[in-house]
């Protein structure tokens, strides 16, 4: 059954250094447009739903280019406002071997999205035209103006009977020194509004203030997530554990906590072509499973396979459809399909 999903978030221009060069070495850049909201809305559109974005793009050629790009991703622009002068941007340098990838943000605080004044979005109207709203913790890190939009929109969706989804997605570089203390009350408020939350045990400890004496990540997760779900009245919580192996492959395992029980995917190990956006693919997979009536076991396996496939394609935005993901759940990579 097709559901109407609107993701709230900034559209970022991604400026990528070709190959494995450093920014200081390169003299060309490839550009595209992305962002958590973009990735989630596009992933769900690929999976057959009505994906839209609630955002603000600048007036001018860059805003026009972003609008066209969103259209190619299958994202509806009916809730996209235009105004302001600047587009948020980031530079991406690919990692190699022991050198990690690096993201450098620029011009973000002055972007059209982050300076959108009150009254830019008609929260009640949008809430009445969608089934699900997706929010990201990155938006909470921007400024007080954006936070007001987040909370008012989430409250409107809740009042209209829609599903509120929140991805913690805490970024230390965006919050700065003392970030956990500043972010904690905002995250608590958002989790109270949410029905489904993407998080892990670190979020429970550092952002929601829970304590544990467990020593392994798995044991901490098993202890803390049920406490969060009960305390905040969540219908479900989901997330991943990732590790980087000595041969530079990654291993990922997903979890879904629902109806008082954990459901885990197999640990998937794979090489990485492009790391950015894989978490959004996982979120899209979980949402698709939940909205489509999959069993919890199938949902978490589907989401983990979606995240794995997202590592194999260039760009932030997931491009796999349901058939491809279902196939990846049952077979390993092979020869050319003819």
C-alpha cells in the first residue's frame, strides 16, 4: 500500500573530489544534491511510496538545479519553499586504507533552509496531506529557528494522527564542545513526540541520560533500548552496529525493537564504494517494511540489505528498488545479470 512520506531537512550540495585525491590535490569537483531528508524521501519513492521533502531552496540557478535534481530522484516538490540566497554545501574526500573519508561543511548557517523565517511552512496543511513525517537530529543542531520548525511540524503531524519518525543522527562536529549537554533536552523533547526512533545505545546514554554497567555494545543495547521504548512510549526503535575490518571491508548488523522483542539481521560483510547515506538507506528499509506490513524479522533483514547495497553505488542517495533488495537478501554478488 502506497504511503505519503514527507521528510523535513536541508538539501545540501555535495562537492566530491574525484577518486582518492585530497581537496588540496584536486582541481575538479563533481556535484550532486543530498541530505538525510533527500535520501530518505528518495529511498521510499524508489520503494513505491509517495516521497516528498519539506525544505527551502534558494532563489536562482543553484536552487533551480537542486529542484531539478530532486525531481530526477522521484521526490515531490509540493512542499518545497523558495527563498533566501545561499545553498548549504559540503566537500567530500574519499578515504583510503587507514585514512578516513572527510566531510567539510561550508556556508551552512547562512543557507536558505537555515534562515527560513517563521511562516515558511504551513505545518497543519502539510500534516493533513501525509501519513508519515521523518525528522533528523542534524536539523536540531542548526539553530533555534530551525528547531522551532521541527517541533511545530512534528506537533502538527502528531495532532493530525500521522506517524512521527526521528533519526537521532548526532553529529559531534555540528554541536561543538559540550554538545551532548546542549543537545540532550532537545533530543528528549523530540523522542517524546516520536513513534519510531532510529538510535543506538550511545544515544541512550549520552543524549537521553540513561546509565548502564554493561561492557559490550550488544549488552548495552539490549538493556537500554527497552527502557527508552517504555519510557517514551515508542512503537519501535531501530539502528545498526558497524565495524571496519582489517581488510577495509565493513560489517553491519541491524536491529529492530518492537512489541517488547529484539529482531536482528545477519551480520553482513561487504566492500565499500561510497559510505555516505547508508544509514538513510537502512532507515528507508525499516520504514518500508513497517508501512508494508512485513514481519519484524523480514523488515530488519530488508533494511540491512538496503544499507549494504547503498555502499555499492556512488552518491549519498539510495537507488535500489524492492526487487533488488529482496534479491540481495537471498544471494551474494555474482556475475552480470543477462
